C-alpha cells in the first residue's frame, strides 16, 4: 500500500482569472496560518527566449498544526478556485 504524502506546510498557486470572489476571506475562514505573496505580474518564463511573461499569480503558503495530506489541501485549493 502506498504511503500518503503528509506535510505541515503546503503551497498553492492562485491565478487572478480563476480565483473565486472573496478567496482571501475563504482562506481566512479556515483559521490556518498562511502567507500570501504580492501578485507576481512580471515573472519571466524561463523557457521563453523572447522575454515572455508568466501568467500573473500569487504564491500561498498554508501552515497546519500537524501533518496533513494532499487531499485536505486540495479541498482548500478547490474552494478558492
């Protein structure tokens, strides 16, 4: 039987064109400690040779009290879009 990956710290990438309205409130309502980066609008695509920009996004770090599975984090990510 495969062992499920668990961690206290998980990261989520969120895109402005796909997050739910009030996504920050949804995250806050979980009661978890978290950090949300400023919007990354000017990251260059490392594979692009012509200075192509990556799609704008936020990095979100979510911290749990103890080891948590990917399934739990996926539920939160789906709720914010």
